C-alpha cells in the first residue's frame, strides 16, 4: 500500500507502466501469502486432524432425527447446482441491465472459483469422514465445496443488493446467517471434517477478494483505455 501511494504521488496521471508495476507488486504479495498459508498448513496439519476427530465426536452427541432433517434442508443453500442456476439468472439480469462490472464479479467469483476449487480438491485428495452418511456426497473432502460456493455466492448477492440500495445494509445479515449454517450442516451430516468447512470458508473469502480486485482492475483499464478516453 505504501509503494502504491508513492507511485501515485510520483506519477499522478494514468500510466500503463505504473499499472504493470502495481500488478507485479500485487502478484508478489499473493505468492508470499500463498507460501505462508502452505507453511502454516504443514505445521498445523496434525493438530487439525486431531481436532477434526474431536469435533466430530462432540457433534455426534447432538444428532437427532429432527436435527438431521433441518440440516438436510439447510445444506441445499450451499448446493452448487442450485446456486449456479440462480447465478445464471442473475447474470442474465445483469446483462439486460448492462451492469457489466457486476456481471464480471459474479461470473468470475462463482464460475471460475468453482474451477479452482475442483483443482484444489483433486490436489489434496482428502477422504471424507468414515461412518454413516446422512446426505449424498461425491468427490473429495477438502475444502468443502458447499461452504465455498455458499460463501462466494451469498456474499456477492449481498454486495449486489446493497450496491443497488445502500439503505439495505441490514441484508448483510443474510450471508451472515446462511454461510455458518451451511458450514455447520456439512459437519452435522457427516459430509465433512471441521477443517474442510474452515478451508472452504477461507478459500471462499480469499478468492472473492482476489477476484474483486482483478475485476476492478479489468474494468478500470477498460475505462482508461485510449479509445474510450478519445470518445469521451
């Protein structure tokens, strides 16, 4: 941030060279952060696995038929087939309204994010918890796809709604309630370990913030392109 502000002071007018420097600095920060997460994960992997087993044991004491029925309904709020279908409807609406920047935010965060999530799952290849499954599951366990898509989708939806009307900030309660509920449902239904839902949430926040910045840069460059400036 300090270097970016210094560059803005040194060269206040738009410059493609300054833009490339800022992009490079952002990439360095991203690589350093990713390396730090990887190192931290390697250090904490054994304590996390022990906590996963401990947490599953605690949750098993609270499973009842009613609880399972409730959380089976809640988990649909993170079902990627449903949320992807809703996302397509939102994208169609945004195209109709010519809100291209919001279109890019939704498309990139949800669709491209799902692709990267699949790559992560294949890379970690972690098996799901053993025992009775209370909901149909497929694929690997880490990170939780339900929690990832719920985090990204519901936060983006909250952003779109409050962006249209800033007086509706109370609607941020919606993702604030839905995301932890979906996360808890995956553990209650024995579909994931605790670290899976934590990983899904953290990756969802990380990807959403990263893509938000990328999307902003893309549209900022388009707005500052020589052709658009000439037309103005």
